[in-house]
């Protein structure tokens, strides 16, 4: 593809692109043969762009832990589906401490080999 693109440039500029000593009639004939081999223009699909932003969606109301427990009084809580964020740490200090919480067990395992 690069050769046929460069040939189109040579056809439009004539002798300006050819170096001295090259046969321009031979070059034009080979370029015209390469153009007949199937170089087709690329047609890009039409893309409709949006004019405005979509309407904002209401955020889901967070489910509180106490309201979930209150709704399930007397039920077996092991069968109740709870959101994942109930088990996530509350602060960055708690996140940092989780890495060190059982470090003594790792140290003991290292000693025992």
C-alpha cells in the first residue's frame, strides 16, 4: 500500500519526485498497474454524535445495616443477603491495620519453617 500511495504522489508531481536517471515512463506505467490492482478509498461509517448529556439518574438509597437487621428480626441472619460494603473497612486506618492484623501468625510460620 505504501508503494501505490507514493506512486499517486509521483503522478501528481510529475518529474519532481523522480530522482535523476530513472525512467519516468516506466515508473508511470508501473504505478498505473498498481492502482488497477485494487486500491480503494476508505469509507468511514456515519457516527451520530449526541447533542446533550443524558438525564442524571437518582442514586440508589444506601441500605443501612440497622434497618436490614431490624427488618429481619427473628430470622436466621445467615440466610439474609447483605451488601458487600457492610464488610468493607470504615477508615484508612482500619484498612492499614487489616494487613498487620495476623502478622504474628506469619512470623510464627516463618520460624517453624
